[in-house]
């Protein structure tokens, strides 16, 4: 009996949310907004492709990089999640055998099970790019074995 009343109420709530978020609420407004929606979709695809390229580069570095040890100096949560894992900014002191230690800043996603271990002073197994020593990848699978 109250189905039409409920539908009207839902439509009104949807319109209010649309206005608050700056989205068009009418069919004509939605059609006019199509270029903007396509632009946003294109930007999201570009972001996803960049993330995929970064993940592939990290995977390549994990297989071909020089083994090293990184000591956590500082870390900061960015508030971003990648596959439900937090993305953090790390400052590490990197020690490659036969070389002087140096400091690196990097961003990486941290597996949820490793979060409690992420403390200043702890060491992490890392791989270093031989052509760019500032580029490092954390070997989370070997964490705790250094």
C-alpha cells in the first residue's frame, strides 16, 4: 500500500544526495554529465594502469635486485589501501654488503599481518635496483628472517 510513497521518499533522498555531491539528478542532467563521467572513468583507468605497472616493476625488482637489509627509521600511513593492505611511506637505512649505508624513502603496501612488526629499528629484507639504489622493494615473504 505504501510502496509508491516509499519510492517517492527514496527518489527524494537520492536527489538530495546527488545535490550534495554535485551530481545531476535528472535524466537530462545525467546525459549532459556523460563527458565528465567518461573523463573520470578514463582517469580511474589511467590510475589502475599506473598501479599495475608499478606492481610489475616491484615484482621484477624482487627477482633481479641486489639483496640488502633496510632498517626502519620512520613510517607514515597514507590512509590509502591497496588490495585491503595499507599504503605507507617508509624511511629506511639501507645496507648493501660492501657499500656504505644510505637512506631511502619509499612507498609500499604492507600486508595486514605485518603491521604490528612495522616499528622503528626493525629490519626488513629488501632488494635494491643496481642501476638506481634509491629504488627498493621490500621482501615481505622473508620478513623476520633477517
